[in-house]
């Protein structure tokens, strides 16, 4: 690891800003790492008592890769790359749902070391980022349940379940879709709604796949990625780590009541029933999956929140608490951008705080919302448009032009550099936000 104090690794002079971050997911860890790079002092409070390598596949677009690639002169990205899917030779095979025919092989763009893409196991990639955050001096306090948040004119912090009062200059609520910070920032509870869809998802070893000649080929010659697209359903199947690990995600209609929970154990019989008229290969793959590995995940959404920052717009408070990632803007999986947008949030906040300085934390947080809001809203929509494009496919049109069914890789999404954008626009937006604060006499 390179010396974290060197200018080569992009670390700026100390700002004296103490940043309290709630949640050690990808968004919270990125915010903390970026805070170190930009001279702040971050501390993360996480309710989980220990780090567990859980979950299944997660995707990071090149707009996240740009952020990862700047850490420790590329060594973090190299570790992530080594356990991620490699589709340079295979690409993405898109199949018609009933016949199984491959209607398009979508090629994988050539690798860009400055903006790599990653598809890998959520827990394994998270462990790499978590360990790097600790290596560079991020204080991560596990097993810390947050009871409440507080802020006043001069500071902000937390009250922990044991009564401890934590003091800082700013609090970032990176506490996920069930965010406690969201209710505090908004001044009311924003209840999730059913998206009308759910996913079954699984990650498992290739043992049973290899034992059947009809499925073994997916695991015998490197990484693969196949998708079957059908009426209001799509089924994505990958093999990773040279074919040793398998994972799939199946998105389908589901109007389940989500008041209590939106994650349940999945049943193979239910998945097979849905796919009984599909290409038999889909059922073959499902049948090789150990049932205990299947999760039934109800997809929830929220209308775009009016505010991510306390004391802004209709939100109560003093402007020192903000939301990041899923707490502010949950994404549908078909966007393949949820975690990536949380990373963009983290990189942006760190730049804005450095530019505004300790005396103008409120201006920094307002500028963070102003620079991020419309972009995030637009990227959120891509989750719906991709799903709807696949689920309502006109196969006659696909015959004439197969490329209309490919997974969108749009330049305005992938080409974005959140840190650079914040550096370029930050001063102007902070000045504008500060004028707003003065005008409102806050």
C-alpha cells in the first residue's frame, strides 16, 4: 500500500472537519475513504457487530470504477478486478424466452484501467473496500446502534443506544433503504411502496452444474453471462471466477405486501412454476441451485425525496445532516447503478466539504444535493426503462434489429466523473447555496 499522506495518492491538507457516517456499506465506506483523501476526519458507526461476507452479485459501472481506480494508485481496483467476472471473450448472450435462441451477443467494451467495471460477489468486493478503509485510518466502530441524531448551529452527531452522545461537524446517513436518518431529515416517515416486481436471486457453487452435461459447458471455459428475456420476466445467469461460482437473478411481477418485510426464503417450486413454458435450459439451471441459497426479494421504490439535507426546502433542522445512497434514492436492480450512485454521492460530499470549509458545512451539503439531485433522478429512471424494454419486447422488431434489446450502456451515465464534476462546479454551487442561506437568514 502507498503512503496515504503523499500527494501522489491525492490526499489534501487537513480541513478540521469531523464527518460522522452511519453505515459501513459501499456508500458509507466510499464517503469515508474520500473524506480521508480530501483532508477530513471520518468516523463510521455500523450496527452490525462483525463484517460478514454475505450477498450475491453486485455491479459497478465505469463511473464507479473511476473512483475505485484512484485509491492506492489502482491497487484496490486490481484486487476487485481479480474476483470479478471477465466477459472480454464471452460478452452477454441475450436469449428469446421460449425458444432459447440467442438473438444477440452483446460485446463487452475493451477494458479501461482508469474506469474499470466490476461484477462480483457483493460481500467479497465489500471486504476489499472495508479493509482498505481501515488501512488508511478510517475509524470504523462496529456493533453501534444509533438511537437518534442531533444537530444545532455549530455541530451535529448521534445518540447511541447506550446513551453515548457523539459529536462532529456533519452527519452522513448512509443507513440504507430502512434509513432512520431519512425520517429525521424529511420531518416525516416516507414509507416504501411496492414496485410491482420482485426478484429471486441465488449464488452457489458449480458442483451440480458440472455433473450434468447439458449445463456443464457454462462452467468449463471461463466466465459467462446469459439472459433470457420474456413477457414481464427476465432471467440473468452468470458464472464467475473461471466458472467455479454461479449466480442468477430472476425479475418478475409480484404485488406482495411489503409492510413487514421484503426479503424471504425462495422456493425452487415457485421459480419452476413461473418458468414452466420457458426454454428448458432455464429450469435446468434453477434445478442445480441448492434451495437454501435462493432469496425472494421484493423490489421497493420511493418517489424521489424532496430533500436529502436537513434544513433545506421543507426539511426541518440546521443543515448539518444529509442522506447518501439508498437512504436518499433506492434503485431498481435493472439500473445496475444503485451502488455506483452511492459512490458518486460519497466522492461529491468529500469535495464539497473541502471547498466550503469547516465554517460553511451547510453550504457544502446544499451544494451536494444541488449537484447530484437531477442526475440521480434521471439515472433512477433507467431501472424502469430497461425493465420495461425487456418485459414488453416486440420480437418482430428484434428480428429486424437485434441491437434494440441490448443492455443500455449510455455515455451520460458511464462517462461521468463525480469527483472531477464536483471540483469543476463546486465553488459556484457552494456560493449559490451560501447566498440562499444568507437570504433565509439561517
